[in-house]
C-alpha cells in the first residue's frame, strides 16, 4: 500500500461570495459587536457564553447566504468554554476609557485576647502588599468610643492625635495607614461610635425615618454600613479612580460591649454583599509559657463565631514563629485550614512585617477568598505621580536599610516633652519622622526623654537641694545630646521648661528644632533674652493677664466658647519669603511654597516682627496673606541649625521620604559642620510633589 504522505497536496479552491453577501456578513458582525459593547458599558457582564452564542449564530446565518462550501453544524453550548478569552486591556486604556468597575472588596481586621496586638500594623502591611500588586486601596478605622473624634482625648490614654489634610483629628492608626500605604485619607475614614450616633440622631430630628422607632438594629448598624460603602469609594491614592479594596480595622477587642454595633454591622455587610466580597482577618495572641499556648486564641475565635462571624485568616502575634503543631491545633479548633493561620512573630523592625506576611502568601490567600484576579490592576502610575513604595522589594530594601542604620554611629536627640510618661504612642508621628530621617543619614537614633518640668526653675529651687539637683541633671543631659527637639502640646504644665530648653539650645549653639508649641516657646524665650521683654509670654498661659507682652496671641477668628475641632486645622499653603537664602526652603528642595498640616489656635503676634528681625530672628515662612508666621530660623553664621515650624511636618513624613525639617535637624545633629551640605543636597534634588503641590 502507498503511504498517504506520498500523495500530492492539491490546492484548495477559493470561493468568493458576491459583494452584496460580503456586505451583509460585515453588517451582522458589526451589529453583534456593538450589542456586546453596549452591554459592557451598561454594567452588564458580556461573558464568554454570550460571545460564543453570538459567534455561532453569526456563523450559522452566514453559511446560508454564502457561496462558500457548507460549514459543519455549530458545537454544543458547553463547548463555549473552549473559546479564547478576549485579551486584557492595555495599561494606558484607563486614560481614555476605564473598564467597568468591579464590586468593592473589603478586608476586615479585628483583634482578640488583648489590646495593642498590632492590628494597625497588620492592616497597613496587608494594604501595602495589595498596593504593591497594583490594586487601588483605601482604609477605614472603626473606633468604639463615644467621642466624635480624637481631638480632645488625652495622649496618656489614647496616644497622639493624627491630623489629616482636611483637618480631621483622628486616631493614630490612620498615621500608620498613610505612612505604610502612602495614602492621603480624610476625616470620614475614621468612624467612631459618637460620629455614627450623631449622624443617626440628626437624621431622626430631620424626620428622615418617618416616625419609625429608631434602634441600634437596624438604624445604627445600617448607618455604619452606609458610611462604609460611601467612604470606601473615595479615592485616597492621589488618583481620581475609585478604590478597589477597602481595609477596615475594628478597634478594641472582640467581646467588648461597646464594639457590638460595629461587629453586627460588619456581619450584615459580609452576608448582604455578593460572595467573595469580604475577607475577615482576626489578630490574636499566642503566649509562650513552657510552650506556645493556643487556648486564648481558641476562646477569642469562639467569641467571634458566637457573634455570627467565621474568620477567614488568623494572624497570631508571638515572640517566635509559630510551630507547625500550634498551627494545626488552632486550625482544628477554629475550623480552618492550617495554611490560613499566619505567624506575626517579633522582627527587628516593623518594616519587615510585609515580607513576613508575604512569605506566608497572604495576598494569595486573599485572592482565593475575594477573587482579586477579577480586578483590573492597571498601574496607578498612569493616572498619578505615585512616589511611594510599591513592591515587596521596596519594603525589603528599606527594612535592610533600617537594620544597617541600627549598626551605625548613634545620634542622640534630647526630647523635651510633657507626655513622656505616656510612652511612644503620645508622639508616634514625631518618632517616626525622626526615625525616617536617621535612616536617611545612616545613624542609629537614640531618644533621651527629658520631662519639661525637670528644667523648670522656681523661687524655691535655690533652697531645695533635691529640686536643684534635678534641674542640674536635666541640663547635663540636655548638653550631652547631639540635638534638642521640643514638640507641640497644650496647657501650661512644662511650658517654662520647654522655653528654657529652646533658650539653652540657642546659647550653646546646639541644633534645635521646635514644632508648634516648640516654635512658640523659641519665640518667647528669644523675646525674653534678646529683646529685654522679661514678661514675654503666650496669651494661652497668662490667665491672670499680668503680662503686657503677648508675643503669642489667640487667633482672632477662633471661638473661645468651644474646644473640639476649634483650631486652625489641616493642610495650608506656606510661602517662603526668600527661598534662595532660607534654610527651610532649601530643605524643601528650594521650593517657594509648600503644603503642610496645621493644628493650633495661637499664633505669633506680628506687631513684634520688626523688633525680632532686628535681633537676628528670620521669619522665612508665612501664609499666603503674609499675616501669619509659620517658619522661623537663624542665620547659619549665628547658629548651625535653629529652626521652628508652626505646622506639624511629622504628619507627612514617609519611609524613604523623610520630612525635610526633620532630615535637616537630624543631619545637623549627626554632624553640625555638615548642616549646610544637607540643605545643599536637598536643594539640588529639587521640590517633591509630596509637599509642593500635594500629590501622592
């Protein structure tokens, strides 16, 4: 028999249909494609099934009018899955016609066993990893206390007040979100029990509930879910595109009575949304007492389950990495796969946390729960100037840079505050800004906490030997430090000690930086020492009105009847009068104007401006109307580094992008002779869009 391969290949005849029939074929194809496109634009799902059926119908119709040979019959419907999927859109497509938005995805982070487990760091780290994968992310903090905001809460009890661009006074965790996820949040991203009750009661007074009995369920819980849905859709990454994933941190501990409305609202949110919309991440604690103990975590998860919620992921805080037996035991008792039990053990610095979570495939787990691969991951760089960390490599490299800085020479900063006993939380953003700057100049940061009251001298100090010794010891520590920092604060306690620290830094020629109240006390002490105004003070501290020289005065437009949110708050323009010679302008890259966040109700009395300038004080930064002084400095010929800002630059400091004033201050403290080199380097780099104008 002859092989079939030896048979000659005959050319296949070419059949061309008449022109009219070809035109009909093209018209059918265009109509079908137009219908599919309109369905997508209307929000419908133009899936492969619709596409396959349309193509088969088109093919069958064409076969009846074409001069081609008859085609084989259409395949069955289940053959549609074999049709090739349409190619993904080009990354630049978002500039012209963005894809139809998919449903919002939520990642809820709760905590059990005890407080201070690191829920904020976990939320921020997961959000940073999601941003690194190209998703648009936002964050919301739920706080169960009755305060409207954190503005009037004591730093001893609740830590610092973090101020946002729109003037919102919020929980310090929002500072973690902004620093780790490189976001710019708004006041509504922090929801408290007081806010939601106020919101619902106002609606009831307007008659919005039409006479219904207003109750916690469904009105408070419904108000919470409505708030979350609204805020989650507000862009926070500097682009105009709606976020795709919303990180929600639930404050407090599971089981607390005050957080019950939030838990019920989140439960309703999870089961009212389509499947694959909400992932619940629960943080717990694993104590190590002759072995890793899982019983606290078991009880915490069972409490959560009793409220109708089954967590999807459990993040376990522990001193050492979780053992396999520990994971297996938690998985068995909590009805979860062992792969969803993650270890959040101690690391050298918190910037290693994203790597630790990524090594346990947290994003892959979230992808399986939320089906994140259905979202468009068009890079945000096409829509905005994104200058933050994006990839896991960015975080790993910065974490290694921090580890190297810990082995470098020490730079000691004397921190003259009044909330020192409250721990680092009272000054969290300031410490973060100092740390960012120290890493940038490759120095190990050491904070010497000096209570401002220890520097105060009274009439009885001379006779009281113990008090005199306390003052001398505080002065010795101040002199031994490489730089002196005076933070903000309210109230007259410690005021005189802060003012004295600013004066000693000026006299000793030691690098000095004062923020807010630190700016004001530097002015007051300057007036006392160089202007001869012995009674110079602030109107805030002169309750008896005995002073005739209020060099710091109450802002006239601020009401004296209320305190909450009654200040000059939020982002404001600051203009440099002479950016070519100003140290402050040089640190901001030679910019002539910047945007920074303010929080104060007292300001410099401009009636004294000429007298200060005659003695060497330079008011280099002012507001747009030239009525308010925002930056003071001294010539480098008079002092190596003496700077004060009325605004709070620490709020916009980021890893890898240290706040310019803090960078200049720490650089000068590390080596005062090279303070001008730090400023010159910043000037050569030019202004950053993070400060001029504000873009992330």
